[in-house]
């Protein structure tokens, strides 16, 4: 808040003088307030202190004029004014405050860890020392270009989807900076998002019906007896399509043998047990044959967990991905991840003709927009469905 504005004017005959506006403010002005201040800013707690400091500046200005040091005095004022123009926190300082107050208390554990990783490994190294007001479109484009060329553990260059995740965190940080008055506008624009690539590998991140059949055949003929502790959770995820965090948090009480089906009431994405992703419990109908196998399985395991780990606790984060990789190698099919198994389930339902709404219910999606990815099927898979519908519509005597 501005508490005093005075004109510093010192003239001596025959010498160059000093003529500047001095503004005394209480506290640290926001970026928006700074933009409206004209003059060199000095802090002051009250008007009395401001008058005292102004008197000291007048005396210093007179001494500078008398000693022929006007340019040095003005350079010092200009330097202070430039510094004030860049006042406000650096990105690193503000991002830490944002993460502590806006992310950690409210977001789910997996989201908190993702935001923390993006800040520490990407945004802070590039933008950390920059003032919030200095971050502009050019700087963001430079960031994207650097990430496109950066070496990492999986190769060279990050994909568009990954970079967009970084930009999403940056956008949220800058939106909060606007609320706090540090900047007037978000440098992130709609045109800055990268268009996600669709490569053959990316579009086939799940098993086709033929691959799924081979996987299930290998599971039932080889792993069912040899390693039932792997067989049961893999079969349940392939059939039901639930998330790994939901699978590892299942308890025996969640199995309903009358319908039959499984209740998904909780999730454990990292270390904490929380609600499912859409924060609602849901029920999955399962085949009677699978229910019979689960009933026998429960009698063979200790504790309340439906799928306990080797130590009786929850399954390790990387367990299912490792098992899927080994299963794919033995069955001689493409390798997928645990999430790829979920994708496989959604795709299989789509091949059978299930609607997007039905698939959304079965996979626990909050809305059908998230289900569209599972209905991008190949011609060979959709042709039988299309031909069957066409035959029904054109056959005489049918409604």
C-alpha cells in the first residue's frame, strides 16, 4: 500500500541535477500493484518513517550533485526501480508454497506424487529461478523444445502426452499466482498444448481378442496350478478390468457369492488406502465359474485381503506388471502392463457390442468420454458386428 509519494528534486546552478519521484510503500506490493506505481519504490512502515527516509534521500542527492556524482546516484535509483519491477516471488518459491497449500492437503496420493515429480524433475530445473512475471510464451516454447530433445531413461525426447502433463501443472501454478495477485494473466494459452501422437504401438497398448485368448489359455493350463498366487489376481483383472490400486485393496468381504460379484470400495494406488478414483463404490458382476474359483481361493489364504502379497500384506506396486510381462513372454504374445489389461477388458466388451455407457459402468468411469478410447477397434474386429446389424436391419419380416 502506497503511504507517501514525493518528488526528489535537487538542482545546482551550472551542474546537472536530480529530478525523480520517490514512492514509499508499506509491505510488499503485488505485481498488479507494482504495475500502477510510477517512481522508485522504498519500503516504510508508516508516514513518519517515510518522511524521515525521504529527508535522508534529499541530503544524499545534494551531496551527489555537489560531488559531481549525479550519474552514480541516478544509476542506483534506476537499479532499484528495475528490481522493483521484477518484484514478486521466483517460480521455485511460489511453486513450493502452491504444492504445500494447494496440492498436498486435497489431492489423492498418486496425484500428489505425480505433481511432486513433475516439479522436481522438470519445471523447477528450468523455471525455478525465473520470476513469475518473467515467464512468457517464448519461455514455455523453449521448455517444450528442450523436453523434445532431452535424454531420459527410456530414450531421447519426451512425448506430447508427457509434456502436456508438465504444462498442466504449470498452468495450475500460474492460475493460483493470478489469484494471489502476482501476475495479471496466465502465460499458458490454448494453442500451447501439444497434439498427442497416435503411433501403432500406442494405439495397441492392449491385447487383441486372439492375444487375450492365448493369455487366458496359458494362465489356466500352466499358472493355475503352478503359481495360483499370480493366476487369481491376473484372471480377476482381465475379466473385470479394475484398476491395480483397487485390485490390491480388495478384501474377502468384498466378494458377494450370491449375485455373484465384487464390490470395489477402496483403492491403494501408492501407500495410502483411499476411495476409488471416482470416489464412489461400485459393484462388478463376475462369471459364476470365477466366483467358484475365488471361493476356494479364499479358504487357502490367510488374513482379510483377497489377494495378499508374499508377506501377507498388500501386493507390491510392480508385481502385476512383472507378471504380465512374464505371461506375455511364455504365451508368445505382446507385452502389456496392468493398465493394458484394463484396456483389454474394455476393448473386449466393445468387440462384443457393449455400449460406451455399459463399458463406463463396468470399468468405473465417471462419464463415457473416458471410455471412447476402448471403442477404437480394427476393421476385422468391427466387421462382424456391422454385418450382423446390417443383416438384421435389411432382413424381411424383422422389426
